[in-house]
């Protein structure tokens, strides 16, 4: 009676209701647009009181760089270019203190440049010094005259006298190979700097190029949706400007939490915008087909827009900010908020087809379907609210917003639509009541229902293979630059992001924890501030002192190019020497060929000289610094490093690195469990990922149980018939089993975003059964069945609009949102199948008993 009276009042006061609701929508839209924000931090989606969340917060507060640093991966074809680019970027960042709080570039830090030799292993240091000593004559000659002619002439002379000179054949061979590449590129007019560091190195060239890391700490502007956005924008601009000086030979990848969150927000918002547009247009098209009335379709679409705007205003006023899951509420409401209008208006059309006046048809429609709409609203709300008691606060937020949203949708449907009908009328398709075809239904539905039930039974054996993918990176667009960069961090054991971190109270405790951690079999390395003190310093300093004599003398030479030979003559001399002394197929003969190609080309020779000596001044400066080295202790370490491992209040950070690739869930779990057994208070990305997965998996089971129990209890209280409750729940349980099995077979694991599917399926999947069962109460069972009325058509179109809406999420570049759309579409599809195939058979099992 209340619903009938309410809708009748809205119809009679149509103009006033429409005006008031229009004003309310405008106000709500303005409020939502100015107050609703988005938080892209996935860790904030879990209960902060959880033990691992408390430890993560302690780590962030002690060492904020762990969370706030922007990591720039610099990849270059030569070591010299990588070092130069990192140094240039560090310099630019230090010049912008209003944008960046700090920068740490290990290869470009003055401390590490000066003391770099001490960080080599003793054997590697001895080999490096031997190599440099052999090249001391070359250094002295080129410091005096850094020209291509002088280099070619010196190489020709030293090659001829290799057995008696300070320069060995092994060093010459390496220089020839590097120089050949430079000369060939110069002949083509390309920029290809000679790598002096590479030529003097004893290690093999790394696959994929040389990598340097630059860590930039942004100033965070918390008045913005993205606090790090100004820093990210400026950093990208600086990098683009620096790249011009390197002829675009450098690859850079910006990653770290701020960059990942920025790219994820862009993917989510872009995906939601596209999904919303597609879903809205798809639903509008389905409404035209459903009603065959432009007026009713427009009215229903306007009601949907009102629902979304009012829900957004509710979210802004009560929650304030959306997360990466709850941002999808708009698309969900496009599919769910339209259902009530479809059921109401199709039944309204059914009555109008019987020539009932508009007021009587509306009252009759509300009388027949109103109770079903209210009950369906309650069950859908319960499905959404089921996550509220769990520790998964991110999905609970979506549950609250969407749960209230469906209630708003019901209120708007029962208020605005009657008002619009009162003002504009409403006709549309003529409903033709279909005759019941019991024989056909029984002949087709029984075997199909049996097949569906058998498939559900088989699906039970697949369910144990369902997995939860707790890695937040699995949700992100793999092509996003920050994600590409993040995955590159796994290539170096020192930069692996999935690590564990222990906070120690003192240096002694940190050292003891290091020793204990190194003894764990699955630990690949440990990093703490004491590790940055070079070992065997006395022996290394002796080696450096011993080698410094001839090198320091060579480095102190005075520049004088006046006596340097011409490049053309020296190139010809070196070419002749190499062709005489070396066989085909060697790096020396390759160099000879390259020299012959440019010997008479003045432009190519000039380009070659520029390429050869591009980083020569940097090498000379570096060598001069490295031979003035002294003893290193913790006090001597740079502040940019110390504050990352020693907090202002005296806490020591100990990083524990995995031995294996922990992107494999099994290896991640083994690593975390092994370390946590020894250090129960450990924190870090590895344990955060593992524990979050366990928490969310438990939340999904808990929410599903809550939804099922509460919905069943509600139905039992309202219907007072256990048989009817079971009738509604059986197809639902069958659809849930089939959905989970489909996720396994289609390789769609549960994750942060789509974990809501099963509890939501229980809430919205039962709606179809509710409408069909409740409609049976108003059918003459002796002469007709519910399948001859408008309700099955409403069930079909409600399901189609929901699938169209949820399915549009699959187009999102954000993999979490896309997987939500995939599983929700599958779930609704199975629900429709079970409702329209299995439920008719269940109806017949009731025989002729009067329901209710």
C-alpha cells in the first residue's frame, strides 16, 4: 500500500517532483565533482590494524623514501653514457629543491666516484689497476694531445712494440673492438661515443646495455589528487631535455610507487570513462528494444543518471575518496540501477495493453512487482554489504557505495518514473500475452537443466584449482612505462622490489640480524648501512698506492696539441699496421677496414674524433679523483644514502633480498615464511603481497558466507517457506560454482578487483528468482504460468543490460577492472541460464501446491 500510494502521489505531482529532483541532481553533481577524490594506494585497501599493515606503516614512517621515491632506470649502450646521463639527471634534480626533496644516484654520487675502487673485490681491483697501468702511456699521450690523430699514431706504435710496451695485446684487442664500432658509426654520420670505461673494464658486456639507477624523492603536494604529480611532470620534462644531448641513445624508465600509482590512476579513469560511455549507450539501445518506446527509454536513462549522481554525492559526503575498485561503482550502477525500471515499466506496459487507464496500470504494476523490487533491493544490498565486516576495506567501500546506490535506484525508480509518466504518459510496445506451452517447456527445459546440473557437479572438481593473485602488479597495464620499469628491477638482485625489511634498534642489532639472515637458505643477500663500508680496505689502499705512481704522473701531463699528427695520416698508418699484423676476422682487421672507409673523409674523421673523446674528460677527472682515496667509515658515507638506511630517530634498516624470482607465488611464500620464522616483525613488499592475498582470500570466503546466510535468513523470514527459499537459492549456488570453474578454465584468477564477484552474485543473482517466484503469487496457476507474463522478459532484459554494463569493463586497460568485468559478465550469464532453464524445472517440482 505504501509503494502504491507513494508512486500515485509522485504521478499526480509530476511537474513538481521533476523540478525538485532536477535541482537536487544539479546540486549533488556539483558537490560530487568538487569533493570526490581517488586514492590509488592498494595497501590502503586493507584494514590498517592488521599486523603486517602496522609493520608496513612503521617502515614507511621511519624510511619514507621506501614509499615515496621515484626510481629512474637509465639504460645505455655504453657505461660512459649511462654514468653521464645519471650524473646529468642528478644535477638537474638537485637544482630544483622546490620540486624534489632529494636525489640519490649511486654512480654519480661524488663519494662513490672518489671511492669507487674500494668497492671492487680485491681480485677485480688488482685486475683493473693492472689494466690501467698498462694503459698509462696511452693516457699520458692522450692527455697531452686528445686528438684522433694522436690516438691512431699511438696505437700503431704500441701495437708494433706490444711485447716491449706498457700496453698489452689483450688491452689493445679490447680497444680495437670498441674503436671499430665508433669508426663505423662515424662513417655513417652517427653519434656513437667511445666507451673508455668499457675498454678498460675486465668484465663482459652486460646483455641489454648498461644500467644506472637514480632515486628521486619528490615534494608531495597533498592538496592534489596525485601529490607527486608536479615532481613526476618536471622529472619527465628534465629527462626529455637531457635525452636530446644524448641523441636519444638512452632508454629511461620511470617507476616506483608514485609513478605506478599515476599510471594506474590514468588507466583506471580512462578505462572507467570508456566503459561508462559504452555501457550507457549499450543499455540505452537495449532499452529501446525492450520498451520500443523512445519516451520510456529516455525516462529510464534519466532515472539512471540521477541514480549515479546521487550515489556519487553520497560517496563524496560519507567516504570522501574512491579506491581503484570502488571507482567502478558508476559502471556497476548502469547495469544494476536500470533493473527496477525494466521490471516496473514492462509490467506497466502489460497492463496498458489490456486497455487499463494509466493511473490504474501504474498502481497495478507497483502492486504486482513492488514487493519483488524491494526484496531484490534488500538482497542486492546485502550482497554488497557482505564485505563490510571483513578486513578488506577497499572492496567494503565499493560495497557501501553500490549498496546504497541500488537503494537510491529503487527510490528514483518509484519517484521519478511515475512523475514522468504522469507528465508525459507512456505507451510503447503492445504486450502480447503468450500462451503457456507446458509440453514444449517440459521437453526442452528438463534435459537442459539436467545438463546444467551435471556441469555444475563437474565444476566442483575444478574449484580447488581456483587461486587468488595477490600481486598488485597483476592488476596493472603491463605496457605502462612504470610497470615495464618495475619488471626491469628484477633483473638485478640489488634492486629487486619484492624484498623484506627489518628495523633494528642499533648498529649492533643490525649487524647481528644481517648475519642471521644470511644463514637462511632462501636469502640471496642482505643490505644494511654497514655493508656500504668497503672490506679489506688496508689491502686495497696498498694496491691503489702501488699503482698510483705511473698513473698519477700520466694524469698530471699538460695538454699540447701542436705536435699531434693529422688524423688522416695516422689513420692510414694504423690501418697498414693492423692489416699486416692481424688475420681476417679479428677486431683489429675490422678496425682497419673501418679506418680505410673514412681515411679520406674529413667530415667523418672529425665526427670520429668527437665520438672518441666525448667522455675522455670525464674519465680523466674520475681517475684523478679515485687515486686520492682514503679510509671509509659510516660517518663518511653520503647523507643521501644514510637517510635511506638510518632514520633520524636512530632506527637501522636491514633489507633481506630473495635468492629466487619471487614473482612466482610459491617462491614468494617460501621466502616470506622462511624469513618470518626467524624475524616475526619483518615488513616490506614481499610480505605485504603475500599477507594481503591471504587476507583478501579469507575476506572473499567470509563475505560469501555472510551474503548467503543473511540473504537466506531474510528470504525465510519474509516468505516463510523453506521450499521457496531453496527454490531461489539452488540456481544461484549452481551459477556460483559454474562461475568459479569458468575462472579457472579461462585463466581469470581472483584478484583485488574481481574478488567481489561471488558475494555480489549471491546478492544480484537471486533477484531473477525473486521476481519469478513473487510473480507466481499473482498468476492463476490453473490456467497460466509465470512464463507467459512480462516477468521473464524483464528478467532477460535486466540480465542483458547488466551484462552489457559489466562487460564494458573488459575494455579497460587496467587488468583488475577488466577481470572484474569478465567474471561479472560470466556470473550474470550463468545466473540467467540457471534461472530460465533450471528454475522452471524446480517450479514443476512444486506440483500444484499453492505457493506462499
